[in-house]
C-alpha cells in the first residue's frame, strides 16, 4: 500500500530559458517539468549541496572558518588594555 506524503506547494517565477532546460531534461526522463523540478529541489534540500555561486562561496568561507584556530582569545587580549596602561 502506498503511503501518502505530506506535501506543500511552492510557486516561483523562473526565466524562460531555465524552464526550457528543465522541460527538455524532464522530457528525456519521461517526466513532467513540475515533477523534475520537484526532484531537483528535493535533492538540493536533502543533500545540502550548494547550487548557486553565492551558496558555493558561503560554503567555502564557512569551511575556512572551521579550519582556522580560534582568534577570540587574541582579540579579547588586545581589548583588555586599561586607560592606566596608555
């Protein structure tokens, strides 16, 4: 027996060129463009893979931050200068 999934619909505007590409790929796979688009979004959300240049750049920056040693101690040490020391 097939289980019903809870689903939500999103509507968004995409450029004609993007729709045409989705339409072509969907047709090659024997799917409707809406079904193919849904699969694209599902994969993006599930795998958390950056798809846009902004997402890719943000992922790189976050990865760099993870690899850096914490500089919080250095910054707080520099701010701990009292007026008597000046």
